[in-house]
C-alpha cells in the first residue's frame, strides 16, 4: 500500500500545516506521520467542508453523533458527507441521515440521479437496515416520507401507522405523523405523538424540539421552554432550538436567558435567513440592559463626606413603568422540524 509523508499530504491537498494541526487538536483526524490513500480522501473531505465554511466544531459534533447512531468507527471513511443548510448529513447504505437529530432524510439528489439513464440500477429505498431497524420498516418509512412530500397525505398516514404497529419503538414514524397533525393544527394529537417519541427514545433531540414547537403553539410557554432546553442539553449546537428558546424567553420578558440563546444562535448560524434577526435582537437586548442599569437604584444615595465611597445596590434592574418589557413584535416559532 502506498504511503504518504506529512509533507506529501500538505502538498497534494494544498492545505497548511496549521490547518492540519487544528484538525488534529479538534480530534476529527488522528495525528500521524504516515498517511494512506484513504487518509487523503478523508482529509480532502475536511478541506472541502472548511472551504464551505462548515465549522470544525460542527464537523466534530456530527462525526461523534454518527458514530453513536450508526455504530461507525470512522464516518468520514464509511459514509459520504452532505451539507444540508447549517447541518451535516451522512449517506450510508442508500439512506441519508442527520446524526444530530437522529432523523432519516429524504435524498432528493440521489433520487434525481437515479432517474437519469446513466444512473445505477440500485433501488431508491433503503437497501439495508440502519441503526438496528429491519429493512422492511426502513423501506416503509422512506416510502411514507416520499408519499408525504408528493402530497399523498392519506397514504403517508397509513404507512406511518403501519410502521408504528410493526415497530412501536421506531420514533421517527411517531415524529413525522405528529408533524402532519401539527400542520393540520391538530395540536393535541401532535403533542401526544411527540411525547410518545420522547418516551421511546429520551435521547432523540428532534422529538423534544418538535414537542417544544407544539407546546408553544398551545401557549404553554413553561412546558415549551422545558422541551427546548432538553433539546439543547442533548445537542448544544442545535441552532433552531436556541432560536425558539430565545423567542420563548422574550415572550416571558426574561431578557437575560433570551440574550444568551440569541447569542448562541448567532454563533451557530452566521449567514442564514434568521441570523440578522438574531443579531438585531442581541443589539436591542444589550441596549435595554444598559438602560436598566441606570434605573438599578430605586432610592437616592447621598454622597459620603470626606473620602469617596461606592455603594452596592442589589436587586434586579427595574425599567420605567411606562415601557413594555418588549415592544418589538416577535416572529412566530419555526415550524416543526423534518
């Protein structure tokens, strides 16, 4: 087997020594002095992701999640990486998965390729089991997703219900059926399905996020916040959960936790459609905080004679009574995730 030196890798892939060291320190590629052709392929993937401005932290988090979900030793070698918005997905055994949310995704790009005359004859549906599920259940799930996306709602519902009968522990089916009820504004049914998914798999991030969405729609803010916080605890880089948490805290006039989650969202999504709104809210909340400091003392503190002295006044900031806690209309929560 041909081996390559460290200098060979830097020259062939046109990457800098510091860049390679950064990947090694981040734990997304092992430090070594000799590299195989397969190693070059993994490093090329990392270089492409960084050129697309995917953060090292997101790459590392996605790799760790994929190892846990699919039992892979090396996801960069055993699967192909696909960027989906602000997240990373992995193609493996004919399926595409978001490992952070543990959600199977419908692979439109692969379907388009298979519709072409030169495409492989491999079937569009999943060829083998993923994460311990039977092939039949996986096939039905992807067929249900396809039916839903093409507008065949009744067929999708029947397939999801059949999956739940065959494999009651298959949480994605409960989530997707709950989302269909969510869009029909049948919130009680959606809540029941989402809650069952959280009980089936307490580490399923998307289940808690979607539960937070439906509780928010039902004006049950405290419960909604608890669900979003659980999603963030399971996946600290889940940008959408930070966004919806910030909105929920603003509705409860809790500026400081709202600010914290706006800032988290802005760090995770620098250029997305909601990034500018997050930065605007950060500026507004910081300005309000400065104003609140001026109103911190509710009584007059006279100057001490002689030496200058500082007096500490405790208590929460008190805004003028004439000002509402939040005067800017806030957008509604993002729709249920897919």
